[in-house]
């Protein structure tokens, strides 16, 4: 584990270079926790089906300055970008001069996290940054915390509904060396505000990349948040992507996670429903081929009464891929009248693919309605026969049925240019044999 | 008029009705566990050399293991040196019939409502009574032996049928399987042994009543059931235990082997002392139960009704090795006061066209915690494996918890696995419907809960269904807030 010594070196350099940083203590705690816990192994219940320790065998460089230019960014923009606030992260750091903020500062504030932690937003950052560690208390999360540097703070102001959505492009420059990126962001949707945020990931170059990301989202009273994650990176791009959303006022959150290509992909989607009457919808789709390994962990922690949550995750595993779903619903003693639903549907297409799923309910209140269901199966033979009988070749019929299977989730992507973009990605992904 | 408590609290206060201590001379060895303890046990039971070696091997392996921590139950650290590992009612003389048995012992069973005499005469059930750790009386043995069925205590089997015991003991649950299985392998004192020869359909339900009697005596039962080709057996296991202040550890191992076209039906009603209403005392029930569908077209079915024990921690499992084999698991787990239950099953599909079905009903009341934990695994070779699981939880009261941890691992593209789970409290509309028709809340709840558990209760053999329903009713009394 040369990496651990390397991380220690890097960490010390980072701390020395920023002695007056208000986040320095947080980083120190993070690094202490990382030293103590180390990288999780399959012996940790939460990582039983996903082995991330292999990712740490590589000689990553916590890349300093990268030579990414605007021209590179141009190749990866998402549709509708002309109307969007585009935040560009290179090797995990927010790069202001590659980013474009179209909304006015009276609607939307975008600041480097370190800057926000010092100035006007000092208290907000102090109150909300790293609340996620209460839920994600493993070494991976701690490692991200120990390298908070170059993060971003996004704040939708009270009562504002910026017309431009926020796009986050994560670029990993692995053209020379294996790249490790640890982006950190804090997003605050203030009272009566509205926010739409989308993240996408691109690895440049043929080396391996590892993106260990943490995004914390705080949603206040009457706010409305849509969150989209599109993972369609190269086969040597791995990531642990943690999204920790806290609904601290009565609010509405809608998330969709699409996983198409990648190496080892682990998504933590945590929802903390910390106000009465919250409503949350989580959707996910994973279409895996090759050696991809996708692991979706969702957690809905119902702390207050009268919350509603609905989860639907669907997936297909082909070739030698592995799909993991672990959905956890917790209902705390105070959270009476909780309604929580969860469904996970899988199709296994190959002899050598694996699906592991674990829908989990932990309920400490009596007046609740909770249910979960999961299925693992194959394509419907009758539907297949119907199509084949009408002269549609097997391959096309398969693609058609799989597309239909995926449509439930794709339809949950509300903004138009994104929806057809994802739809097209999926078609291409399925059609290439 | 029958007196009925009319609030949930009062129901929760319902005292354990089977708490009493029978005063019988028992042969007790000193507390503590060491190689010498094992030699002593083995010696007392007059065991052959290979058995002692097997025990010692298990003990040495156990020393290397750590107590597992992953379960969703909490209990104080168990001091394994503070347990009496052997307690046998003193064998005064060989018993030929029940009339010769200790009258006090018979009275104990009388109190439990499982009079041997009556059973023997009326129901035709062969009862292998385990009072503490040694079998006292085995009835109907002769009748069974005529058709070649061997039904005796495991110690007897070690003496009389060593080749069978040697072949099958530890073949389903190896001594290295887990912490408690290793401990059991080292120190088990008694249990039942059952062998059904080829083509025999066992004419009666085989039954064992377990009874923990000597204070501080942990019970380490070992049960081994072998069903040869095309045979059938239904086995009943029931437990009640007297009131205790200190926790008692029970770490049993049950192994089932079903050969080609054989069927084993294993039913349990477990009503051990659950501790008092403050969670003091009660039995720790840490059991390893596993069946192996070894031959093609074999079937193993587990049915359990769990109402007792302070902590229940067990997962009756089936390894579906033979092609076309079937595994079933039906469970009702009721927890009250401070009881904790972490129970479920494992269905390991290895053979082709294997099927399994899981129906689990959890009911929690008081401050109890009730977890379902299950694993369904379809391996690469398990073509056309099929599983359906359903786990429902019912919550009575706002201080209890109900949890579900289903693990599903599929590596075969022809496998179909379905799982569904729900958690809710008793429906207001159902209660309203009953009350509106003049049924008081109390009876209505019992009615609804019985309906909730019906699917599982129906799987029990007649003899047991009655006892199980009675048990559930006692636990249910006044569960309306």
C-alpha cells in the first residue's frame, strides 16, 4: 500500500500550503478517520459486493495543474448547455475560468468552497459541510474529506428559481498518469427556491481514473430540487460517487441516476428526511456490459413524520458485468405516518453476469406503510415471440424490449434535451453488440 | 366470564405461563469449558474414540474463532466458562415404559399439556423426550423399528449406528461452519437421531419435546435426520422452558439430509422463556439449522413458530443440490417486551430446476425487535432456479421495530427470483369492520393476527397447529392500545 504513504505526503503538503484554511480541521479529522478505518473491504457490510481496495493498488497522482483547455470542454458539453450554468471540475477541482455562470448573482451564488467557508457564507458552510460523515463513515468518504481543496459552493437564494439549470462536468485527465480526483461540493437550495442539477463524468486518456466524489445537498422549506447523474465514462474509469441530500424543510426532491459504462462504479444516494411532509423520488437505471461493475446504494432515513418516498431502480447485466443494488429504508421512532416504497427490477442477460440485490427495511415506528419488492428475471418470452413473429430480427427485438424496460426510468428525466440525449445514449449502448 | 386484559400494556404484562422448576436429581459437572470438559462429557457418554477426536477438533477450531457480531441483536457478553456443559437426569435404571419414569418429570409434562401417556395412547406420536440433555423415554420405538426407521437419541445412535453417524454428522453443518456450530460440535450432549430407510413413508409424526431444566445449563442439542431414497418423514420439535433469572445459552445444530425423491418436513414451535417484561433473563437461542437436498427431486420444508426466547438467532436453510429439488421455509416470529429475533433462511440453489419458497411473517409488540434476514443464491449451474419470497411484518405498538434484510445473489441468466416485503400496523379499516360487527377490539386483533399468520400455521401438522395457535393467542392477549 504505497498509496497510503503517498496520501499522507500529499495530505501534509496540502495542510502546510493552507495553514489558515478554515477547513483545515475538517481535513485533519477526515485524515485521522481514514488512517484509522483504511479502505473498506468486502468484510464491511456496506462494501460486501464491491471491492474498491483494488482501486488503491494503482499509482495515482493527485494531479496538480492540468492542461485541459476550453477546446477539451467543448467536446463534452451536455445538450442544452447554452442555457445552462456550466461548472467544470478538472481532476476534482473546480476551475472557474473554464466554467460559465449564466444566472445572475441575485439568483445563484457559485463560489470556491474555501472562499465560501471564509466569507459571508461562513456559517452556512460550517453548519452543513461534512454532515454526510454521520451517514457515510467509511474510509473512502474520510479520504475525500481529508482532501477538500478546490471544491465548490452552490447556493440558490431564497425564493429564486434560476431559469438556467446547473451542469457539472467532471473531467479526469488520465492522459499521462492514472488520475485520482476527489471533488467536493456543497449545494444549498434555500427556502422557496428551485434547482435543477446534472452531473456527468469524462475521463480523457487511456490510463485509469478514480473519481471519489462527495456532493452534499441541503434542501430547505418549500424548495424543489431535481438531480440527475449520468455515468457513461470509459471502462477504465472507476468512481465512488456519494450524493448526500438532506431535506431539512418540507420539500421535494427528485433524482435520477443513469449508469451505462464504467469500471467499478459505486453510487451512494442518501436521503435524510429531516422535516415533516417531505417528498422524495429516487430513480436509477444501470445497463451494464463488459466488465463493468455498478453498485447503487440508496438510503432513505425518515426522521420526521408524514414523509413520502418512492424508489424505482432498474438494471440489466450482460457479459461479465456485476450489478449491485442495496436499498435501505429507515423509519425512526418519530417518523409516524411514513409511506415508503421501493422496487428493484433486474434482467440478467448473460451466463457470466451477476446480480446482487438487498432491499432493506429498518422500521422503528408502527403507523407506517413500507414495502419493497425486487425481481430478477429475463426478457419476456412471449413479448419476444410477438416481435419475432412479426419479422423483427432477434437482436432488434432484444434492443426494443430492453429500451422499453429502460423507458420507465428515462421518462423520469424531466428536462427535454437531457431526456432525448440519454435515450439516444441508451439506444447506442444497447445496439452495439 | 373470562377475564381479559384490555390494553396493550396489560397483554404485554402477561406472565410466562410455563415457568416452573422441576425438582429432579441431576448429574451436573462443574462450570467451564476446556479440553477436559469435553473428555469428561465424552467419557460420561461412553463414546468411541473417533467421536472424542471429532469433538476435540471442533473445540480447537472454536478456540480460533471470534463470536460473530453482525446480527441485529444485542446481548451482554457471554462467559463461556460460566456455563455447565453437562447435566443429565441421573439414570437410575433403564426404562422400559413410561410408568417407570420419574413421576415428577411426568408431572412437568402434564403441566405443559403434553402428557406422554395421552400422546402415546391417543395421537400415535412417538415422543423422544429430551429433559435437559439426555433422552429419558422413547416411545413407539419398537413399532418404528419394525419398518426399519431408526428414531433414538444421538448418543444411542453413536453407540448403535456409528457408521451412519460417522457418515452424516457434520456433513451438512461442518464443525467449522460458524462459532456456535463449532461450540455445539465440541460439547453437544444429546439430541435426536432419525433414519428413514429407502422407500419408507414414516407412518407417524416424529416429535421431540425439549426442556431446559438445570439452572445455568446451556443446552447443546444435536439433531440429525437422514431420509433415504423415496422416503418421507415429518418431524416436530417443540420447546418450553422454566422461568430463570439468568440467561441461558442454547446453541443447537440440526442437520437434515434428503436423498433422491425423499421429503423431510421439519416443524418447530419454540416457546422458551423470553425473559420478564423488563427484558431480564430469558433464553438465548442461537441455532444452526440446515438441510441438504442431496438427491434429485428431494424436498425439505421448514416450518417454525417462534414466540419464545429472549434472543432468537437462527436461519433454517436449504442447500438445493439435487436437480429439481425443492426448499421451503414458513415462519411466524412473534416478539414481545424486550425480545429480539433475527431469523430467516438461506436458499442455496445449486442444482438445475430447483425451486424455493419463503414465507415469513414477523409480528412485533412491546419494545421488541424483529428482523428477517435471508439469502437466496442462484449459482451459475442452477439453470431455471426459481424463488419466491414474501416477508410481511406487523407492528403492534410504537416502541417496537421490524426489519428486513434480504440478500439476493443471482449468477444464472435463467433464474427467476422475486422478493416482496411489507411493513404496516393493523389496518384501521379491518379493526373497524370487526368492531362494527360487535367483535371487541381484543378479539378482532387476535383474529386479524391469526389471519396474518394463517399461511404459515396451515403448514403445521395438526398436533402442532393447535399448540401453536394457543401460544400465539396467549402472546396476543390484549394487544390493542
